[in-house]
């Protein structure tokens, strides 16, 4: 018999990291494995979207540096309120890729002061294990493999990256397009029900495909939801498909 995937309850028992526990608890409570990527350039759109899809998601993924009108008081305070109101985590997709000292500065200083508000942050592991020590009081989602055509995250890179990911205490999970060991939460972007690519290198699969084939824990959906005519309805569709595929795989 084929080995079944672990349930979110089972993962909750084996995980050590507090932010891993949090996202698993939200998944169980909401019966959702959906992360919405909110790639907006205005605060108003970002906040509207967060309020609409908030009840259906486990986390909202941001690229805070693409906002034209970022303001700590006008953007982050209401965003934190919405995260509390709807019980989702804030995941900043910063993709750090530098030495530890620089990442420490980028994490806590400058315009965005990410460490003040992000629950999860994404980081490459290209700077080596020690470069990740600076990310305290947040959970790292480490990038193992990218979804884009021609990515350099080949099997050798991923093999070496996985050694870092498996052994670093600040890491809660990784972004990848393949299976990973059970103790690492798997986040998979490049998920869309309507199209197989965006003409700019992005490659898409369905929620069912990634959950059944890679044992993905959390699907990350951007344009599939925020470009839809009715984003809430579309979020519900991805949520339902994602949860159904998870239950089928148990
Ligand atoms: P899309 O609109 O669903 O294509 O958006 C995908 C989001 O996930 C977008 O914010 C990307 O920056 C992010 N992403 C990705 O698409 N692929 C990757 O490998 C990584 C991040 Br890492």
C-alpha cells in the first residue's frame, strides 16, 4: 500500500516551531490550505482584498515593496487588524538572499520594518545556514525550488539546500515544486485553475495536482484569485478544491 500523507493534526504533533503550529491550527480550524498572494500596488486594494478573502485563508502573502503608497500607519496597522479579525498569518515574500548581517538590517530596518509585523518570511538559503540565524520571532519559509521556467534550483541545488532547511531551527517550511520530508511544511506557488502559464515564465498546476503529487501543505494562489471577477467566490473555489484534494490524499 502506498504511504499516505500526514494529516495537519499529525504535523502539529511533530512540529517544534511556534509559527508552524499556528498555521497548522488555522488550517484545521478553517478547513483551508489556501494562502492568497496579494500582489497589489495600492494599500486600498490590498486591504479590501484581505478583508474579502480573509475568512477563507490561512495566510496572506505580500510583496510589501511593490506598494506605491506604503505607510506604516495606513498599511500595516489596518493589515494587522484584518489578520486578527479573520485569523490569518502575514507572510512577506521578501526572498532574502544576502549575508546574515545585511539580512538582519533588511529584516528590521528601512521603510518596511518587516520584523515588526510579518509572521512568516521567505528566504533563499543561498547564503548558507548561518545567514538565517538573524530571522528570530518569525518563521522562515525557505526557498528550495522555484516555479518559474528555467530556474537554477536544480536537483543538486535542492539536495544541498534541503540539508540546510532540515537543520535550521528558524525554518518552518519551504517553497518547492516537489515532495519534501514530513517534518518540513511545504508551500507551493504556481497554482492556477484557469491557465498553465503567464507568458513570463510562471508555470501553473492545479491545487489537486500539487497536493496529490508533491504532498503540498499550503497552496499559494495569486492572480487566479485576485484577478477574478469575484475574488471571494474564487477563493472559496480554491479553498474547497485544496481541502478536498488533501482529504483524498489522507
Ligand atoms: P501568481 O499570480 O499565482 O502567479 O503569483 C504567485 C506568487 O508566488 C507571486 O507573488 C510570486 O512572487 C510568488 N512565487 C512564485 O510564483 N513562485 C516561486 O517559486 C516563488 C514565489 Br519562491
